[in-house]
C-alpha cells in the first residue's frame, strides 16, 4: 500500500542500478558524474552488499606468477596480458579517484609461496617478466633471497615477490563509494531484493508480486554478479563461494606484511592488525563451492587450518576468531560480461574474483554503453 507521496516521488528514476556492491556503486557514481541532473536509485538486496564486495580479503592484486602461468594454459598471451593490464589499471584508477588514505591502501607488495609442486614454474619467471614488460617497463616478479625472516614451513622453498601489488581496507573502499554516492545525491535502498525485472518496459519489482513495489526507469544497470541468472538466464556465470577466516590477535608481532598467495592463488593470506587473515581453497571442492548459499564449507575450513599450522605458522594451533563466506562469479572467460541486453538494460557482471581490481573500471565500461543508447 503506497501513499500519494511515495507514488509521486519515490518510484520513477532515470537510472536504476540493481546491486549495491563495488560494481553497482561504481556504475551509479560514474553515471551521475556524466549526467549530473539524472535521478539514480541503487537497489541492494542485503543490508550490506550480498556478494563479495564487503567480504573479500582486501587484496589489491592482479595475479601471482603461477596463476598467470595457469591462465596461459587456457588463454592466449594477448588475452592474459589484457587481463593483467585491466586489473592493474583498475587498481591505479581507484587509488587516483579516492586516494590511498581513504582506501587504507598499503604498497606492501604481493608474495607467492613456492613449494616442490610449483618449483618447476620458476623456470618460466623470465618469460612472464618479458611478457609483462611492455605494461610495467620493469620486471614484475623477482625472487626473495632470504626467506627465513618469514618463518614459514620448510616446505616453502622459495618466495616470489610482485612489487606492483598491495593491500587495502575493504570496509574503507565501500565507505568511500557510499560517501561519494551521498555527495552526489544518489539514493541507495538496502534490504530491497529485486524479484522481477521487466526488460522491455524498464521496470523492477522489489518484494513479492502480490505486495511488492514496482520501480520504473529509463535505464537499468544489472550489477548482481553471481546472482544475475535469477534475473537474466542463459549467461555463462557460475557462482564461486569463498571462505575467509581471521585469527585472534597474536601475542607475538607478525614480522611480515603484504598480500600472500599460495597454490596458484587459490589460497591467500595477509597480516591484518597482527592477525592472520586466511582465505580461499575453493579448488579443494569446486562443485561444493558453486553455490550462492552463505554457509561454511567444513572441508575447506579444515584445509585452510592445516595450511595455517603446517605452512604459514608451523607448529602453531589455529585460533580463528571470525569466519565468513562471500560469493564470487566465474565463467569460461576471466573477462567480465559488460553488455547491453536491449536499448535500456545493460549488465556488468562476472568479475572472476577480481572485483577490487576491476569493479570501478567495469562500472565505467557499463556507463559508456548506457550513455550511447
């Protein structure tokens, strides 16, 4: 039941963005900057972003050595180079737009742990540096000579550094996006799950059909990542759940900082306020993690605990204080899907677990499409 005032003022917009995560907020901001007089609404199904935007590990990264080598098994050199360029330029763009202090950005570098399973990959380190040299003008990867300072298990034979990576505070990033939306008078409604999308008429229904509210707009941007197939079917999108855990504050000072990768980037960890943040491991149960249910996979939890005790902090019992799951989206290609569905509805989805790096940029690409029709 709507009031006269609600019907008059709150239902019609120039742009409705479905999804209030990194891509959705970025799309709204960049559209508003291009069209200052447009009326924009962002609809988010949760109180906080529902996918991975506030649930990621805060890695400002674009790919470890072995991850890039693995990508070359499935994509051409040009495709892999384009991916790295897109991710790195995306990270540079958010730093320029919001500033390192606002993002909590730290240029601490990226590091990859090499065991006997990956040692042969080091033979191709120079090849990858040569491949990426045109993008950076310098070698990207090098070997840390003294790895004893890290205190890792003896199973770790080498540590490879990427000096162009860093880490940021995920909460500060989202807060920066929220603040910018508020400055630009962009309306955000949370707890507003879109149940139906009328592509032809530019309408979205929030809530149940019998009692829901229908919003209408000239343009609609679908930025729902792994949840998109509930609105638009027949897309190459597979959900990928990710587990993240954080230890209690450790009694001894952790001597290392940076964004650390293990097992082709599937496992990652960092030092957050003298706690170990540890996540990933979905390669242990790909099928089980192809889900949008926010629950903990106990098989992966146990696997990560073993890595903590046997690799990262050898001999130390894991004492985790928090754990949560986030939902990412993947497909046959690691390139995001950015396209128009028709003359008024566009989408920017399937971020491939790289939303921090490419979310702002992907939103900008969608705005470019929306503004042309």
